[in-house]
């Protein structure tokens, strides 16, 4: 793994952790009866969800966020792969 790939991997890990610390929440508003109160946040810190028990994590949305991060990180790692022209071993011995 070269230096660019390691940088991309670490950035992907950091983004993954940040998204996990602030997961998307399920919305309890109904479209037919909009609330007059100020709209609740779509995301809540994980401390509120785990420790306090406030809010419901939208698992499908969180999973889709994780998959997007994984696919993009994997794609960038593949893109930054060394593109050296490697000759077959038989040709290298003849030269």
C-alpha cells in the first residue's frame, strides 16, 4: 500500500467514525399534519442515542451512509494503485 492509499484509507476511517458518532434519526412528523414546533434535527449525537436513549436511529440511512463511504474509499484506494508497467518475469530475465 503506497502513501496515497494510506492517506485515503485514514480519511475514510475518520469520516466513517464521524458519521457513526452523529447517526441519522427517524423523523416522527407526519406529512398530513405538519408540526408548528420548530423542526427537529435529522441527526443527533450518539451520546444522546446511547446514553440518554433519546431518538431512534434510522438504520437504513446509516447503513447507506456507511456503504457509500466504503465504496468511495475502496474506489480511491484502487485508483491510487501503483501503475508501474510490470513485465512478465520471463521478459525481465531476457533483458
